[in-house]
């Protein structure tokens, strides 16, 4: 992404090394999927051993960090789409 005079810094920092809209969508979807993974599934399924091995996260800290990051990417993508900055 190329920074213009009208591009806010928060949008530029989100996609500074991404050149295309497709790359931005891949980043957005992967961060959304990882946010879903970061839910503490172990807290809800104590009786299944394989869930404890597959989902290693047992608190809300990772999800609390991933949710604002995903929102930031989404808002940045929305700003770029409205201003035709690709």
C-alpha cells in the first residue's frame, strides 16, 4: 500500500507491507480465524482430552488481544475501500 497525504497513520500501519486488497483480505480472515481459535475452549469441554491438546489456550488474554486487532484490520480495510486507495 502506498501512503498518500490523506491516508491516516492507523490505516497505513495496518497494511504497510501489503500491496493488494486480496492480501488484506487474507490477513483479515486469518486474524478472524485465529481469534476464534483463541477462545478458551478448554474451560467449556473439560471431559475431552483431545480438546486440551488441540486448543492450548486456557484463558481469555489471547482472545482479548486478537479481537481489537481484527477490528483494526477491518476498519482499515473499510477506510481504504471507501477512499479507493489500493
